[in-house]
């Protein structure tokens, strides 16, 4: 199976928003972290393919997590080109 690295930033931002009982917009993130709008947009859309150490440390500090918590490895079935969870939906 092919491994796919995905970031969890959007999920972790949602958790932070619930924990702090507030809405966190992308502009809020740029204001509070100093990250550029483009960087925040790319991370929130899970479109990042290169990882800058300063950006990783900024996300880690902002979200109150370790760098490893920012990512998850998913597996794709090479025969069907689908994620295993998608096949489970077909069975149900």
C-alpha cells in the first residue's frame, strides 16, 4: 500500500477553537502567528509538500502540540486507488 502524509492542522485548529470557545478564522491565525496568508491557506487545505522548520515550530506552538501531532500517515490501496476507510463506506 502507498503511504500518504497528511497534515492535521485544520482539525487541530477546530479543536483549539472549541477548547477556547471562539471562532478562529484564517486571518486570526495570520495575526496571531505571523505566518503568511498563503502559508496558512496551503496548510489548512493540506496542500503543503515541503516543510519549513520555522513554520512547523510556529504551528506546534500555536496549537499546543508536538510536531509529530501535526501529521498522520494514511494508506491507499494500490489496486483500487482508494483509502481503506472509503472501502468501508462501500461495505456499510
